[in-house]
């Protein structure tokens, strides 16, 4: 082969590759016609022991998406949600996010509720450059995964301090017992943050016990706790186990209030705990009895559509989707880095759960509410605590 011919062949091959690549890109762009919707991928627990977390969040997102689409969509396109059930399992959350990114080619991700699941999914979203918004994961490590990971809720150092302060100053508790879920990043972190603040306020930790998500018998731990005569028991777990803990605590003759965090926020809490959980307190993201008219209009729309009362997760789901729309408008583009940048630049966005401003760590700084479980199973608003 002459040298000239070899050059010609190389040139032809390279030219062919370029033409191919350009055609391929054109095809992808062409596939994204004006009618092609903006895809929001959701990965949530729709089944399993935390099913109400995923169902409420999905319903909230759905309401927002319906409203936006009824008004003509955003950037000339409709919104489309692709919702995958991760069953509340970290490995399923990772699988779901991989599928949403690789197969459904979503523009943005909403999920997860539980911190352990967000932590399993976030490294994938970060590596693939897809912005991910957790409506409600409160463990600090979640957004620390990288610059594509956001949340629209407060974090657990604040939530733990809110409940420690409530225990110490409002309930005048001196001795607290702890019962944490050691298979749950959220529970472990929140217990630690509670202890830190409770001790600062002069409180004493009487005993620190643990269980694993899925356990149904807490009698051994509760018997040990009872012997230390605490003033309160802090149980920063999810509603299924907390409901059972409450029942067994009362059966053992423990009468002091149980305290917890947002993981209690489910109508199932009293279904499981019954009267045993009445008189206990937990921190949450917002109260549905807040007279704020935008929140009340959401409550009405939610009840009309789903036939049940929304919880804080539904409201956070709604805010997550609405913030995506706001960021898309500001980005004026479907480019993921532009969407990421717009999300990072969120300042004073008026959500139904409060004002949302992303700090440098991509966390929202927001107030918390303390709620009381009443004898009729309702969650009654007690007080609001502002972030410092
Ligand atoms: N904050 C919890 C977590 O990080 C999840 C949660 C939020 C549960 C709000 C209920 C309500 O795991």
C-alpha cells in the first residue's frame, strides 16, 4: 500500500467516524422534539414498611405536575413523571436510579425520602451528572455526596437540637433514654445530634439502646430502659417500628412520653401504635393546620384528588416538583449542568413548606414544627422552631 493511499484510508475512516457521530447526535436531538416532555424520575418506597413515605411524596409530585401541565407546561414542554418503587431498600434505590438515568434518560431526579436510600442512589446521580433533589432526607451526608445532590428540607443537626431543646426546656426532662435503629443512617445521626444538644443543655443520657429495622420485639431494650427511670425516651426511627415500640413500652408499664423526628410522620403511626403513642411528640417539616393560604389550598386539592389528608411528605413532594419547574425556567434550558446551576442558585423560593434557599452545601435552611400525637390519632401542632 502506498503511503498516500494509507493516508487516504485513515482520512476516510476518521471522516466516516465524524459524520457518524454528528448524525448520531442529530438523531438524539431530533428525538427530543418539541412535543417530547421533560422527564422527572422518581424513586420512592411505594411498598414495604415505609410505603406511606413514597406514596405521599408521589401524590404531592403528581399534584404539582398536573397543575403545571394544565397551565401549558414549562419551556414549551409538558412534564412527565416516571415513578419506580424501591421498596424502601437501598440496593433497589440504586437499581432504580440507574434505570431512570440509563433507560428512561430522565432530566432530573426526585428522591429518596429515607436518608439511607438517598445515600445509596446519590453517588450514581452524581457520577452521571443528573441533578437529584431529595424532598426529605435529613442526614447531612446526603448532599455531601456531590454538587448534583440537593435537598429542600432542613438537616438533622437542627432537627436533633429542636427535640433536645423541647425535651429539656418544655418537658423539663433531665434524663433521656435512647432507642435508635442501627440499620438506618438517619436514626443513628439524629440520635447523636439529639444527645449532643441535650447534654449541652445539662441533660443526661440514661441509656442508649438499639434495634434493627424490621424488628418486632423491643421488650428487652425497653425493660433495660425502664430500669434507668428516664424522663423521656428518644426513638428516632420510622413509624412502623415506633408504633410497635410505643405499644410494648406501655405494656411494660412505661408511662413517660416518647419523642421522635420526622420519621414518625405517617397516618400509619397511630394505626400501629394505637392509644399507646398518644401524648408523644415528634418534629416535622410543616403542620397541615398551618393557616397559610397556599398550604391550605394544597390541602384542599390533595383531599379532593386522593381522598385522604396530606402529610408533610406530600407537601415536600409538591415543593420539590415546583422547585424543579422554577429552576427549569431560570435555566431556560434542558442542559443538566444549567439545571444544576439554577437549583444551586435557588434563593427565597416560596414553597408551601416555607421559604427555600439553597446554602453552599445544597441544603435548605428551614424551620421545624413540633407535633403532638393526640388520643384520637391526630397530629396536633405544638410549636415552630426557627433555624439559628
Ligand atoms: N428525614 C427522614 C430521613 O432522612 C425521612 C423522612 C422525612 C420521613 C419526612 C418522614 C417524613 O430518613
